[in-house]
């Protein structure tokens, strides 16, 4: 079992208390990759959320003309594979260790159960992931930088009981625009948690907006 103290260094887990980190430490799997070793390929089935403990990871994909395009180079504290937590599917890019790298894998099934047990509110969960991906944004890409800020403003409104008609449609519109126009993998996938939860848990959003109620009792409405 990994030392829970090491998890406090992860951006993704900065808001978790000691008890939650202790629980997470029981499901995390440690993985090591040598320099140049592939972590996953484009279109591979997702396994879970990867946290970078040491080393660096390059995220890239193939362009239309067959070139390998670098989308991002992630360092310790960053994470990748967040899409797999909210919806099953395939990786939209590939990941390679730029140097000897140690990763912490949160298997998607176990982490999904953990998040449901600890939060239960999918609106709050989507907001949580959006906050973290925005925090990793380099700020160079306007759709990612400004678009995610606007989306977070809407999420803040919804989770505080001030949501209004049209917010869901605006979230969907912004999410699709950011996904289509962002310049890197981070921006392209930043809105996936919002898109997925709106698709599968729309009634929870509607309860927050129309009934001014969080069904899970998590949001302070």
C-alpha cells in the first residue's frame, strides 16, 4: 500500500482529507516505465486515472497526414486519463515516458465507486474535474483558458442554487466549442466530465437548477 502522505503532492487530490487519502491508498496501483516506454496507445481501452509521481510523460497523437504531434509534456503532480473515470472508452491520444517515470494508477471501477461513496453528486464531481484540468491549463489557448472559466462560473451558479434555465444548454455549447477548437489534448478533454455527466445524469442537473435541490445533499443550496 502506498504511503498516503505521497498522495498529498498530487494536484488532483489537494482537496482530499487524510481519511479519504487513506482509503485511496488501498486501491492505488504503482507502475514504473523506462524512458521511451509506451504507457498507452491511441484507441487503447482506458484503465483508469494516472497520477505522475516522478518523471515526465509526453501526450501525442497522429495528425491527418500521419505525423506524430506532441500535445503536452506532463510532470510530477499532473494526471492523465481522467476521461475513463466518468465514461468507458478509448484513449484519444498516446502516452510515452520521456524519462524513467513512476505512475500511480487509480483503476476506473474502484475510483468511480470511491467518488460515488464520498460525493454522490455528479454535478459536483464534474465541477471538481473541470477545476483541476483548468488549473493545469498553460493559458496560451483562448478556448481552453476563457471557455473553462465561463463553464466554471456556470457550475458555481448551479451548485450554489443560482442556476437558471438555459445553463445546461450553455454548458453543452461551450463544452463542444472548447473540445473542437482547443490546441492540445488537455483542452480537448477538459470538458469531457461535463459532457458525460450532462448526458448520463441530466436529471441531477435539472434538480439543481429547477428545484434548487442537490439530490445527494452535497451541494450547499
